[in-house]
C-alpha cells in the first residue's frame, strides 16, 4: 500500500475514534472549526498572518486533497497536515474537549462538509463548535483576467471554430463589439455596459492568443499588457515621474508632447485610421489640425460630402462628437417613425446628453 493510501486509512480510523470520544464528553467545550480558503490565483504559501496563526495553533489540520498546492508549503513550514475527508459529525466530534480543527478547503470550497454542518446546526440536537471561515489569501484586482487567459487557451486548443480563427477573420467582430459598447454607454445601461466591455476584452485576448502562434513574430497577452503599461507610465510623468500637472490642460500637454517624441511623425495625419466612419474621420483630422495649431482651410467642393466635412469640423471645434450627435438625431427620427406607426419609443434609450459627447480629448488616445 502506498503512503497516501496509508494516511487515508489512519485518518479514517482516527476520526471514528474521535467520534466516540466526543460523544462521551458531551459536556466538555465544543471547540472550534476553521475552514481555511485560499485563492488559486495567488502563489501557494502566500498566506495571511491570521491564517498562519490558525494553522500553528490548531490541534489538527486536515485537507481532503492530497495534491492541494498549499500542502508542500505548509509542511515545509512545520505544519502537520493530515489527508482526510471527515463527515460533518466526525468533524464536530473531533473538536470535542475544546480542540481546534483547521480544514484546508479544496478548490470547490468543501460544499459537502459545510452543508452537513449546516444541517447539524439546524437540527438543534448537536452542540456545535465555533465555526469560522478564514480567507487565507485574497484575489488581487484583475486576477480574473488570468482565468480569462486560461479559458481562452483551452477554447483555442479544443473548439473546432475558435481553433481556426485568424486576425483577419475576427476583424469584423472587433468593430461590431466596439459599436455595441458605444451603444451601451449612450443608453446608460450599466448591466449592458459590463457585458459589452467583456465582449471587447474577449476580442483583445482572442487576438493575443492567435498572435502567440505566429511563426515569424509571435507575441502574447503579456506582451500586449506590458506594452500598454509602459506607454501609460511614460505618458503620465505627472503620476509616475517628477513632472507636475494640476489641470486637465496640463495633462493633455504632457500627453501630446510625449506622444510626439514617441511617434516622430512627419504629419499630423499619421495614425488616423481612414477606415473609421466618415464623420468620425473628419472630426479626427480637424482635431489634429487644431491641436497642432495649423491653419488649413477646408477644401471647397460641390456635394454633400464637403458639406458634411464642414459640419463635422464645426462640431469638433465646438466640442461635440458629430457621430454621437448624428446617432442621437437618427434615434429621434426613428422614434418619429415609430410614432407614425402607432408604436411607443424603443426601450433602452440613451440619456439626453448622448449627443454632447465631447471630442476635445484629442491626443489622449493610445495610438
């Protein structure tokens, strides 16, 4: 018999003995059960000080999973950990006489054990020990992003559709998701906003996962994140360096100056994507010209295109996003159509300020 199997049998026997002893000592102190939870997103062994105190002071430390990632670190620290999965009654009896038993929870959180303890407590027939849930480690902000990366890895490897996707094939979905995000923002729907942000985030992680497989120039999600972190730090010397900025205008000045040094562009038009919607493109070009202090008259020509260009430039100069303004007007037109049809307004409408979304944050983009 292997060592693991032997430990299991010894633990099972010891719990049976503790059960009989506990019933004979019904009038003694009921003891304490500590359910110790850890996060798989935090390196094993990095436990809180209260957790280490509970482990060192415990009469017994138990874990049902012999492969639990914390066990080698606990044993290295001198904590004796028994492998066993007692029933709720056995655990209660093991605490008799004022003993403290720490249960190192598995990834599932020991639902069988906690449900059993709840049933015993609800019966009113069992003297229950003190029950304590002690988080030994907490997830750091952003830790669920690690889960997303792991899920994406598996989907890329095992899903018949996802495993065949390319950057080019996914490009249209990135555009669609971005528009759906804008719609959620303008509608003021918080739940929809959360969901659409997730959909946009998926596009980033998906593309990064595909990029890992490129034979000539592979990169990973860590390279993507590392790049934007370095860019943000460099462009915020007033936060991470010695520069001073006390107003939004000074922040914008810092941003434009550092971006100009980074990009070394010969024209203000460089980096402006020509594939974006026409009004947004016109407003972006107008913003670049105005921010650079250039005097460039609008081209004169016949047709609606030149008229729209002039209107877009005027909107940008007044701090209005022409795309958002046109969408707001189009929604008003849509409502008029529905009213003519005898229908009410569509649900999930944007707030009244949707058409006032400003465009004067030019230069604060990460391009």
